């Protein structure tokens, strides 16, 4: 990872932040330039919103957001 990406990830997790609220996270995801359909899903996988918002742990949400930022 580059230093600027590391800085962004650190900023996003500052003060125990987890991820953006669902609407904003989906907006970020829609901006990703290299989404591809893989089977019944996408790569990178969709944000943990809608029903997944309540099922996913904070650590799962953090990891998915980092995957999107990378």
C-alpha cells in the first residue's frame, strides 16, 4: 500500500470509526472504477448494507471498507 492509502485508512478508523453510514457507503462503492460481476456477486464485494448491516460485526465492516479503499 502507498503511504497516502495507509493515511486514508488510518483516518477512516480514527476514534474507533467503523464505516460510513449505508447510503454514503453505497455512494462510495458506486464510484469504484473496477467492479466486476463474479458469479452471483461482485468483486470487490458489495458494502455491508441493507440486511447485512445488522448481521455484520464492526470488524467485518472495517475490513470490507478497507477492501474498497484498496
